[in-house]
C-alpha cells in the first residue's frame, strides 16, 4: 500500500525580502567592481588582472550554480514522526530507502491473494495488521471494510511474495488479531475496484434479466444460487416465500424473486456481511423494477435452400409460440427432447424460458413462426445445452447454428464445460457436438448418452455460475435434455 506522507510541496515559499537583499547585493557588487577596475586599470598589468578576475568570477558563479542544483535535487528529510525504512515497489524493480540512495534491485516474483479477516473495532487494530503484512513484504492493493456489531470484516487484495503460503499468511494474520480468516488466489480481474465492478454488474443486469443469477454469483464470490418457485411444475404451492426486505441468516440469504418465489444464496466458507446483503438486495430490486427484458439483437441467416430465419433471445413472453411449436412436433421429436411422457412437455416450457435458469435462443421464420429453441441451463457448477427443432425444419443446419451460439454464450459466462444429454440414436445431436471441434467426453447415464465438451478457456471460480433449480417434481431426464 502506498504511503502518502504529505500533500504539500517540499519547496520553500518565495519571499519578497529575498529579492530586495539580492538587488542590494548586486548594486554593492557593481560599485566595488567599478572601483577595483579603475584602480587596476591605472597599473602596468591592469588589463591582464581584469581578464584573470573575470575568469575567476565566472568559475565561482558556475560552481555556485552546480552546488545549488545538487542541493535542490537531494531528497528532503523525512517529516517528524516518520521513521526510516524501505519499501519495495512490486513489479518496478526499484527500492526506496528513507535517507539513502535509490538503486535497482532484482524483481521479486509475487502472487495476488484475496483475504478476508475479522478484526476488533478498536483504534489501532487495522494498523497492527498492516504492520504485520508490511513485515512479510506484502503490498495492500485494495481494502474494503464491512462493519459488524462485534467487529469489522476487512477484505484485502494483496500482492505477496510467491514463496509466502496461504497457511503462513493466515497464521501471521491471526497473530496480529485477525480471526475467521479466509484466503483465495486472485488474478488481474480482481484489480478492478469494487464500485466499478458493482456498477458493471448493475449495467449487465439492467440490459438482460438472465444476467441476475450470474451477477449475484460474481458479486458474492464462491456461492450457490437456488431459484425456488412459488408454484411447482405440477401447479402445487411450494410454500417458499421471502419477505420484501429479504432475510440474512449467517451463510444463507433469502431474497424475493421478482418472477415469484425465492432466490436462496448459500456460501459455506464465510458468513455474508450486511454490506453484501444490501448489495445483493439492490441488484434484485433493480431487476424487479425493470421487469422482463432481453437483448433486442436479431441475426437474420439464410439457409442453404434460400429460406431466411431469424435467431434471437427468447423468454416467457414466447410461451404461446413455443407451445404451438410443440403441437406441430411429432411424438418422436418430443420424446427425444424431454425423455418422458409427451403430454408433460408443455408444462416444462415456462421453466425453460425463465431467465432464472439460463438463457434461451429462438429461431423464427420470415412469417414469425417459432421453429426451434436452444437452451443454456445452469445446473449447479455445470452447464447444460438443450435443443429442439421442429420436424419440418430439421437437417438444415439450424441445430448446429444454435449449438455454436450457446457454447459461445457459455464461454462468455465463464463456464468450464457444457454437456448435452441425448440418445445414441440421435445422430444429429452427436454430429453437432462433434462439429464444435472441442475435446469431448462420453458416458452413459441412466440409459442415456451424456456428451461433455470442455471449453477452451477455464473460468475463474468466482465467475462460474452455480445456479440450480430445486423443483423436486422434475426428473433429471425430464425438462433439460437435448434434441436437434
């Protein structure tokens, strides 16, 4: 952490008395020089003495100027109350010593850490902790404070020597008075200050209702988000209802879902602070005030046979059009998609189109008829892709187009992999997964084929969505299965 010792300039203020003294000295020097010159000029060696005097005067003036500049560039003495010491500027290869010289040093390899600890709310407690961190060669990059009733939770972003372990950091923090300490490796993304990050998450939430689960996940770190609907898929009340102001219970917070039901956020490793609860509640309130919304972007594509289709985002406002597409699909297509009774297909649509459980892409024809749906669904720490294309529009590349877009959205959300559950007889879906040109894993689960594609870039743990649905009536092979 950079120490600021003074905000004022160290240069001495200019005073008019100095100018008056210098002017008087100048006139005195001129009079003396004139007298000496007249005296010397009358002697036999007058001209030579004048030249010698001029050279000596010029040398003296040059020496005086050099000495004055050297004194002005010297480091000022430390102010009263500041003790000597040194601080290594991480990443710059320079070392600054109070009262000494500045010279290059060998850069020290460092590591970024996020650390949380609780300290007593007394004067000097934070200073004692910072002193210990400085002794360990740790640079404090950012600091947030979360006031509690019996102390203060301090959250640090630290740049520490690479050989300093998390255990040693926790041990030294405890010796300085910190308790309930939690540490986690950080990266360059964490260098963004908290207000900027919160404003960015609010902007994403304002533009897209499906961003709320991801925004809460990134705001609160390593946590799990459950959306518990007020009414189950079978139409029965779940009894889940949170007050408008929400509920904070140590490692669990319950927030009223604007779509109905409750958003349950859990974090096992560290209790939520009132500050975090207030931020999460503000994001949920923003989502509620803005209402249903999806990005308005539409991509018009031309199929090989010349027909134009439009790919766009969909939500629960497309429920009627999706049910109409179900009515036009064959029993085989519905059975491959939902892996259950065909008559139950319609009741899953409201859940699948909800932005709380993921993102949905829709394909419509030039006449506006919906002919395909693609879903990207949060399933705990995993992410599922699911497709369904109306019979008359299959084998035209629509499924592959949707799948490629869904995978790109998963990468943008920070997902490490995506999986699709289908049957080995569904050659279209298998071929579409292979066409992604990603590493694939195959396994048989409950009589179905699960194909997992590992994405090119693994995410940071804090960015990976852990939003999962908790309706007990929906079997795993029911609503979230892929079909082309």
